[in-house]
């Protein structure tokens, strides 16, 4: 998924949970359907470099998120709880 695919149209969020899932899955070379919301993404091989790449990508979309926000709770459900209010 490219950054352009997440750009908001009028009234549309810049990022959805499924966007997050797809972007994480792409970094892990996995099928998005394989990543459950409550699984620890570190167990899947997500590392600090990949987390930082997501932070940078999402900041470019205007989402004010930090590395610490994501690293402290590395599940899709927890990330979405952090990201959604910032959209």
C-alpha cells in the first residue's frame, strides 16, 4: 500500500485499522488476514526499525504518533486505540 492510498478524501479518515493491518503485514511479508488484533507483533518479527518506519509514514499523513506509543503496546488493537483518536 502506498501513502497515496491512505490520503483522506472529504470526511474519510486518513488511516483505518485495515490500513494499519495491511501496512504491518507488508513489512512482515505476511498476509494481513493472518494478523489478529490482539497478537504481539514483536512475536511476528516486528522490530524497532520497522516500527519507526510506520511512525514516519503515519506522521506524513498528519497522525501525531511516537515510537513509544507503539513500542509499549505492540498489538494492532492497542495501536488502533492510540491512533484512532488522533485521526
